[in-house]
């Protein structure tokens, strides 16, 4: 029994020394790996940065920009000659005075509501999400709906929506006789619970 304890104690001390040596060697290596990964990620982000060409289509148009460096979307501004009153429950289309050119068909632009307008004033997009195809070169207009019980006045130059670029997968439709079976099958709305 005593021999087993001593043997076990010796193994623990030996393993502790090995671990200490391994840790001493591995720590700077892990730091280097983290630095390499951070640099690679930074380079990758710079690599995928796109140049989005924009053209003003109307006098007074404002080139979209990000509110902060971390903002996902570019703010789209109303390009109107005067105030536009959007009555409660009504819809309207607001021009931005901007056209864009997307580089390839693997990227598209999406128009989303601004959270401040939606939550505070009930102003949302009338079509849910706007989709701008890569080959569209016309003016970007934003469909808005007032879901509140109060009229809302849109000012010239006001930020009314946000433009987000995202990758898309150009799919080629292929008609088939059958589809593979899944556990869910044709279960649709609410089939997985509330």
C-alpha cells in the first residue's frame, strides 16, 4: 500500500513538472496563434470590403453612410422637396435620390426598417424587406407604412431606412419528381409548437 502511494505521488510530481514545462513552452505559442488568427481575420475583413458605387439621381440627395463604424447598414435618407405627412394606417413611397451599382450577382442589397422609427413611431417598410438586385440601376425608393394611430411627418433628409449588403447564392432551379424525406416533412405553420 505504501509503495503504491509513493509510486502514485512520484507520478503526480513527474506529470506536474512535464505539464509545467509544456505550459511554459505552449503559452507564448498560443499567444502567437491568437495573434496570427487575429491578423488573418483582420486581413479577411479587409479583403471582402466592397466598394459600392452610388449616383445622385435628384438634387438634394444624400449619399448613404454608416452612423458608427460598427453599423451594419447605410442610412437611406428621404429626398423630397418638402415634408410628407404619412397618415395613420396609410402607405407611401419615399424617394432617396440614390442609385447604386453592385459588383456581382453573388451580392444583393437589402432595405430594412430603422429600429427607432419602427419602435417609437410605428413606421415600418410596407413590403417587409426591400430587395435590390445586383443588376438594378434605378433610383432606390422606400415603401413605408404607418402602423401607429398617429400621423407622422417625414422631413426632407430624414433617415428613413437602412441599406445592408449581403451575399446571396444564385440557385439554378431543377424540377424533380420527388424530394428527400425528413422528420418534419410537410409540417408548416406552428407544426413545431407555439
